[in-house]
């Protein structure tokens, strides 16, 4: 397993877009950050835990399904590389 710093360094070079997802049921709301890379894989990080890697998916649809299953909602808009 890659170290936390290695994963973040790798994403800094390969990211294509970022989405923020929120669990609106909790207060304060919990946010997760989806980072899609140029190879099509997606990693989900928790900004509140020093950007700890939560899970990796091989494609956007799988990552989106995982977030929706846990009742997260996508914050409108994307941040592009």
C-alpha cells in the first residue's frame, strides 16, 4: 500500500478534475473530495482527516455509485486541472 504522501504527490501530477461531495444529513456536514486522474481512475479523500485516502475506484461511475450509496450529494461544479 502506498503511503499517504505518495498518493497525494501522485495525484498532484495526474489529476484531471476534482468534485466535492457532501453528506447533508450530518451536522456539521461531512465533505469528501473525489479526484479523477488522466487514466480514468478515481480516488476519494477526506479533507477533514488531512486528505486521507478513503477508497480508490477504477472509474468514475464506480466512485459515484459508492458515494451515492452512502447518500452523499455532489456539490455542483468541477475544478479542472
